[in-house]
C-alpha cells in the first residue's frame, strides 16, 4: 500500500508530467491529470485554495481556515513543485526537440491524447445520444480553434502578459485545451519561454499573477460544473480532447494546414512513436487505477 513518502514522490512525478505537457502546444496539463487519476481532486483543491485567499482578503479568518482545510496539500504541494521543475527544465530543451523533430513529437503526443479519450468517457453515468452530441459539438469547436495560425508579440505589454496568462493557465485544468497553444495564438509563447529561460523576473511575476487569478476563478466555475453537471462537463471534455488532435496531426504546415505524408517523411518513426504514446497512457491509467484501489482499501481498513 502506498506510503506517505511514496505518495509525495508520485505526485511530484505527476507534476513533472503536467508541467512538461503544458510546454507543448497541443497538449494539456489537464489531460495528464485525467490520465493519472487526480483531475477532480486537483480542481477541487485549487478552487478551495482560491476561495480561502478571497476570504483572507475580506478578513474572514474562520471561513479562510475552512477553505484551506479542504485543500489536499499532500497533493498540491508536491504536484506544484513538479510542475515548476518541469517548466524550468523543459523550457530549455522541449522547444528544441519540437523544432528539430516536429513530426515525431506530434506523433508521440497524438498517440497520448488519442488513448486518453476513453478516460473521461468511462466516468460518464449516461452515455446516450445527448452526451455524444455534446462531445461532437465540443470537438468541432476545438477543431476550429486549433486551426488558428500562430502569432508573436515582439514586446508584449504587462497587461497583455497578465491577461494572456489568465486565459492560457485555464488549460492546466481543462483537458483538451493546450495552454501553450493558446499562448501561441495570443503571441506570447516565444516571449514567455525566453522570459523563463532568461530569468526575466518582471515578466515572470506578471505572468504568475495573471495565472493565479485565472486558474483560481476558473477552478471555481469548473468545480461547480463537475458537481452539478458532471456528465455534461465530462462529455464536453471528451469532445475538446478529440478536437485538439488537429493540433497534433504530424503532417501540417506552419499555418496549421493539414496534409498527408510526403515522400521522404519519417512515417514509420511517427507511427511507432504514436503507438508508444498510446501504450504509455494505457499503462499510466491502469497504474493510477490500481493505486486508487489500494488507497481505498487502506481507508476502509482504518
């Protein structure tokens, strides 16, 4: 059965996965949270933490303590450390890999996301025509959004950094929507990577402030939706994840125009990496399910 130390190490590793995913355009940290089985706990904890901060600002100490007590700190702290570590390290080498091996990288991540579609779908209590329709509509929206061409702001203003971070960070807890992709569309992807890699403190602090506000407000909305409209929310997430596969199609132009493989393209390596990504998600999901069952048994024994 998992010990406290092994759980902290596990959550740190899950944070590494989420942080690494958040750097890659087309991949969402929220998807990684779903794969490893911590999604709903993460959203609820972030929401409780933000509510606690708001209560403190209103000088409501008892209310703040109640909200902070509801936060799964044993999950949030090591997870946050893992995310931060992945962002700092990944900002150095992941963009280089994406530029040097774009087709192979997209093939790997295409397999990852394709395999993960079944995870939120399995959590639906109702899987009829209404849920399928919602998923298809959400898929269409995501397909159109991920076809938007990238942009770059050479010298973004502080308000642009703050607002862009508030919007993009929502993807950390929203499977199927990539924060990095949103930053690309908003023109902030390259400036943000340069700021992190170059330790540009004013930029990074402004970005962090926007991210804190964005993820806090959005987590409250998402927690409400998961509690009141669980199946509708999960069906929508399935559609968003499916539609986002467009951004990960291995053969496309810089302006997001989809293509078929050309003569000389590394088709075999792309297919093999796609299968590897599919297999990794399958193994990770089964492992997370087993850990959850072990944790439930431990809780019952106590």
